């Protein structure tokens, strides 16, 4: 899939880049397939980054929308990481400690 997306991103003319950035930003907010749209975002920036710098004033609103969406995705990912630490990893560490203490008490 990544190869196909990469090919499409490189073949896109500059006219469609602004529209695609806005679309990717809106889909990052609404869709459950965050990884797919992050891949699109990454490949778009890699393939059109230098041309985007040249016309940065016209692209800035779309890039700002994209940045807000990526920040929201990052906040959600942080929340999941903290949740998994407290509810999955920490209890298993406590269980191992309890088992170790129980083992020491038997000796």
C-alpha cells in the first residue's frame, strides 16, 4: 500500500496538493484509520516539501489545519499509552513483584 501511495503522491500536480492537505486534515479528525492518513501526510511532505516551501504563504492555511489534526492524533496516542501503562503494564509488574515476595516468604 505504501508504494502505491508514494507513487500517487509523487505524480500529483501542485494544484491538488493544497486540496489533499485539507482533505487529509479533515480525515485525521473524523476517520478511525489514522495510520493511513498519517502515511499520506508523510509521503506528501516528503515528495512536495521543497515546492511547498516556495509557495508557503498560499499553503499555510492547509498546513495549519493539518498540524492541528496531527496534534490531536498525538494527544489521543499519548492518552492510549498512559492508559496501557496504568491498566496493562503496571498491574503485571505488581503481579510479578507479589509472586517474587510470595516466593521469598516460602524460602
